């Protein structure tokens, strides 16, 4: 059963930060492939709104990490909505990491820390939540979640049409509790909120 994503309250300051982020993203996208040219014209609906809908699914306190942040989707968007939260962005591509540093500085997001390294090499504090968008199959994402999440921590992963197939495949190696949410931006997509993640046999 899928649940609707809770709505976000109006926040003019957040919207101003997101507008500044969109402009910066499109400027940099001319030289670094942060989003595909095909979807660049839909950046507000296809990318920013898609990322913003993860915010009400996150815990209200504790550090968050976005793995494989790329152009900051959803990491910078989440940080723009939660400017006082400690947020870690992990991105191994140095040019994309440079963009993330620029974006965090431009938006005044002082609590954002950029880790320009592979996820496997990242050193992060125990996390209340992790996110990842279009990064890897669920089986691989759960290995990262098990490593980085604090007790009681959750993982929030947007997934496409193969969400149920990925859940079935991952359940052969992992135990977890699943909540499903209907994406507001893609009726065929599902947002998974996973908790109590542990490797099968543990």
C-alpha cells in the first residue's frame, strides 16, 4: 500500500534559495553535465520538486547524508529546505563536488559538508537518515545504509517502475521495514522509506 507524501508548508526563504540553486545549476550545466540536456528545461518539476518531496519523509533531527550527490539532487535541495540541519554530501566526481561547494556557499548553507570521495571511502557520523537518487540498485544502497545509519536511522530512496522488483531482490540479503509513498512528480515512481535495516543472518 502506498501513502501520499505529506505536504510542505509555504516557505518564501526556502523558495528563494531553490531559485538561486536552479539558476546556478543551469549555469554550470553548460560546461558540466549535472542534469541531462533533455531534462534541463524541466529542472523545476523534474528535478527540484522531485527532490523536495523527500523532505517531509525525513526525521526532524539528526544528521543526514546524500550519497552520490551529483548536482545536488536531492542533497542541496534538502539542505535548502532544512538550512539548520547537518547535511553531508558524498560525491566522488571532483567537478561535481566543486559545484556542490559553490552551491552551498552561494545559498549560505553553512551546515553542509562536501565529501569529495567514493562512498566506500567516506567517513561520516552516525546518521539519522540517508538519501540517494538514481544511484544504484536497492541491494547496494542497503549496504551503505547499514554502514552509516545510527540505530533507529532511516533510508529514503526514490525509485522508478522497478521498485517492487528491487525490494524483492534486496529481501534475499537484507531484513528491513518498508513504507511506500506515491511520488508527486512521477505517477509511476515510488519513494521508499526503509527502517530497521540489517543484513539477513545478523
